[in-house]
């Protein structure tokens, strides 16, 4: 019975994490009309930003969390201005909404691959022995 209770709590916690990610994607799609598949990689960069701010600057937990949030907010603005705004305004300005949504989805898949491989190169990837 203890194992069942622990598995239930773990499943609910993981389900709530997935729910937060999906709700974040839903808010982004509704607000910006951009389909961003690199959402998970941006979460990953936020975790690394927190880790390095907390470890290197030796700030407290709350200050590190705020600093990592500000860094990721700046990163998000730069991504929007550099990638998604360029696609929405310059490349697909006269196209219908479905075409602009598809263009942003393709750009975000490329961005997802770039961010994932950059994280592997920067932080390393080691399989457990």
C-alpha cells in the first residue's frame, strides 16, 4: 500500500509538471500566435541559468530564482525579436495565419535542435556507467 501511495504522489507531481508546461504553451500560442516547440529547451536553459547563478554568484535561493527568471525573460525577448518577429513580419507578412503558424513551428523546431545540441556541447552529456 505504501508503494501505491508513493507512485500516486509521484504520478500526480509529474502530471502537474506536464500541465504547467502545456498551459505555458497554450498561453504563448494564444497571446503571440506563435507555435513554439522549443518550450522545453527554454525551460532547460532556465534550470541551467538558476544552477549557475546560484552556484557561481553564491546568491540565495530566492535571489537566484529571480535572477534566472530575468535572464530567461531577456533571452525570450531576444528570441522573439531575432527569430519569430523576423519570420512573422518579414518572411510571412502577406500570408494567411496558418502559413505564419507553420513558419513559426518550423523555426521553433530548428531552434529546439540548436538549443539542445548547444546544451550538450556546453554542459556535456555522460551516460551512466
